[in-house]
C-alpha cells in the first residue's frame, strides 16, 4: 500500500474521513481482493490492539511496584520510537493469528467477503422504554451495521437503507448480519419490506423466513419454536437442514419446532398488537384513539361511537409527485379560511396515517356529542389532509387497500357551534389533537403525512 492508502485507512479507523475519502477508499477496496484482505486485516488489527492495550493499562497499578526504582530520579518521557516498536512487535504477532482467522472466515463466508467491515446500513429510528443487555446502548438516530442488539424490555425500531423496517419487542436478541440478512435468537419482531427490497431474510434457530414483498411477524418461544404470521403479501419459510419450504400468504401463520416439519396454525395477531403503533412510527396516544392493523377490514366497515381509529396506509414511500395538504403549519384550526394549504414536494420519504371517526349511532343536531384524542409521532408531521377534494386526490397514493376510500361527507367539517370540528398541530410538529363531532350520517377522516426520512430520525435524537 502506498502512503495515500495508509492515510485513508488510518482516517477511517479514526472516523476522520470525508464523504469523498470514503468513496475513494471504497473504490480501492473493491478494485482487488487483496486490497479488501489488507483493509480487513487493518480493521481487525486495530480493534484487537485497542483491546490489548486497554487490558494492559488496567494492569499498570499492579505491576508498578515491581518495577519502581529504588532511588527517585527524573524520568525521560517514553520514546515515541520505542512505543512504535512495541506496537509493531505486538501487531506482527497478532497479524499472524488474525490473518489465519480472516482467511478462514473468507472461506466460510458465503458472500465471499464482499461486505466491508463496519459498513453501516441501518438507522435506529426509535426507542421506547428500552432496557439494554450486554452493555451495548444504542441511541435514536444512530447509524449501525453488523452487530447484535440485545434488550431486556421495551421496543426498538430499525430503518434499513433500502426501506425495510424492523421493530423488536423485548426481551429479544437480534443480529444484523448484512443489509438483507438478520438473525433472531430470542424475542419477537415485526418487519415491513417495501417493493424493491424483496428477499430480506430473518433466520431463527429453527427456520429461515425469506420475504417476497410483505409485512410479517416472527415470535420465538424459549425452546426455539418459531411462529411466523404474514400480515400482508407472502413469505417463504424454509428449514435449512431438510430443505423443506412452504409459501405462507397473507392471513396465514405457521409454527416450526426443532426437528419438526412446518405446521400451519391459526392466524392470531394478538402477540404483535403491542408493537404495531411503534412499528408505524407512533410514539403514544391518549383519549379516544385506538390502533387498528394496517390490513383489512376497510375503514368504511369500522364504526364506533367512542373511538377514533388509527390506521397506517401501506409502507414508507418516496413521493413520485407532489401531494397537496390542507394544513402545513402548527396551530389550531376550526375554520376553512384559517387553513394553510401547501404541497409536499416529490422525493420526500413519508408515511401516511389515517385518523377515522365513524359513529354507529349519529346524534341529531344541535346535541352532537364530541370526541377527542391526541396522538404523537416519532417523526415531524409534514402536513394534514382534511378536506374531500385533497383526500380523494391522495386516496391511491399510499393505501394497500384504500384504507381512506372516499365516502360521502367523509372529511372534517369546520363550522361554528357544537357540530364543528377542531384540529391542532403542535409547535414541534409531532403531535396532532382532534376535537370532533359527527352528526347525521357523516364521518370524520384525516390523512396525516409524517416525515419518514433518516434525517428526521437524526433530528429527533
């Protein structure tokens, strides 16, 4: 290696590279397998040396009395040359063992060692009441790559760079092996895999779950039994040892026990309901809000006198064209003339959430009961669509099953008196409050567009 490459590698190890430097180093690594091997050895050696010297420093108080001089005299500062020689000797001895380990791992690695060490391919999108294990603590907005996540309790939502979202519920142990391969060895998770990211894989002690474009959940019993439920789309469940495979479709579930075949079981989502809101980017809600799963039934068949239903629409999406909203700024809105219409530009990464109130027994005016609730998202709200024309225009943009299909009178009604609706967007843009009335046969519908980009996760850190 020449001096420039040494500088780049050292800069990488010290986290001092610019984006251009990263690209240059990555190009050099990909140009030759020997380059990749040298880079990997440098990274492993760096990590090993850090560990060795940390251990040595811990021993200094014990060793110092054994080497203390009998006569006090001034000491010369330790020679930088001598220190480098010591590091070099240790590096040489460690490099032999590390090289053997590296080439063995190359032989056993089905990817051929193409994954660059310490590459980061996911973001910690949200953390809810997490108690960590193993001393590894992640922070919201942190970029992560290959590593093990172990939690005693709480929930962790991860957003992969290709749009895959995984939410863990503790106690759980989950390993990120590569951008498209992960391993669950304890606990429960849900995963949503958008179009274009098919092939995402979750391995368990008893099965492999290969996504075919879907939303699904995996739960592990203490004995290693895997329970797989498909919420939308389909997955392939495989047994690595026997080669047995089974296609599992929406509304189906299977169980895989150690040494057994894949068995179909009743579809039951009860174990996953606790983390549905978290996996949909919802931090908390109060009042009349109630979460419903992001698949059938259609909202026009969901009615309640005392509940505002919360329903995610499909997957996180990148806008291919602008979308119109009626409310784009923080504030409280009770009149049409106060609305702040705007367009969310194309290219934004967003998720859509429907808020829906449809009473079973509409109250005749002027005595219309009111219903209220507050909901908070882990990303900032970019805008709200509350009027019929804009709701109709955006109905097909997000929904898997037209969750917000337009029906007569399905919008907010801003008017004076007890039959008027009020909606409030907080100053930090994370919280929406509804104060609603639904007289006659009308219902209230709101589409909330939330920023789902990674920059939003970092900003919220």
